[in-house]
């Protein structure tokens, strides 16, 4: 097991050079949660980002990708029902994460090169900030023990910060899309 206090940060896996930059790790995590990509394609896309030269077998590639994404994590991982609700989104939370790193660590994530494992270690230990407050709101379970005001507050806040919430398509948008599809010969 890797120990940041004792071991140098890895730049290879089983002799295969990797690109350990945090931005590569974020892209890999985005791919891993993309529902429009098959599981097999996800592994190959992530491996293409991570490795300079792909390992010899599909199992090695899968193992290398999993190692990179989770090798920094040292806590016990027990899945619970609460874990199924995502509390962060790399696109929606980009400015909250960026500003938290600037304020707490003095790190400009737009210009710095840091190892993905260092980035994740810092991200998961951020002090209270806009990012952690929004993540807490997303993960908060509204219970019957809460006052009516608390329930209303959390319901509104959860709607505001909901991941994947999209604006409803207007009738005008639907008509414009339909017209485009007809002109393109697709309808």
C-alpha cells in the first residue's frame, strides 16, 4: 500500500509510465460516470489518457486504471444507501473547488501541475467552504425530525444544487429542433 509519508508519488504502474497529473485523473473520473459510454469503452478511454504505452492485457489495463483512481484512498470503504447519491460534479463545482484550493492551499489549479493522488488528498480534506457546504446539502437527508423551515430550506437548496438538473425544454425549443431535423432530412 502506498504511503505519502514514506513513498515517492508513482509515475509508473508495473513498469508502464503513466501521466499522473490531476487533470488526467479528473477526466478519467468524468469518463467513469458518463452513462452514454459502455463500461468497456470507459476503461479503454481512461487507459488511453493514463498510460503512455498500454499494458499487454485487458486485465492489466483495467487493474492499472482502478489502481490509479483509487490508490490514494486509505479509509475503509463501506457502501451505504447514502453513498449512491452523488454530492459533487466536476463541471458544476469547478469554481467552488478552484476557489477553495486558492484560498486554503494557495494553489492555482489552472496553472499548477500536481499528482492526482495529492489533489484528491487535498480535495477530500478541505476545510468548510462553498464546495463542502454544497456537497453537504446534496448529501443531506431530509427527515421527519426536522422543522418545517429546515425541510423547506433543504428542499430548495437541494433543487438549486442538484447534479444533472437541466432546464425544461420550452415548446419553442422543441419546434426549432423539429424544424432542424426536418431540414436535415432526419424526420
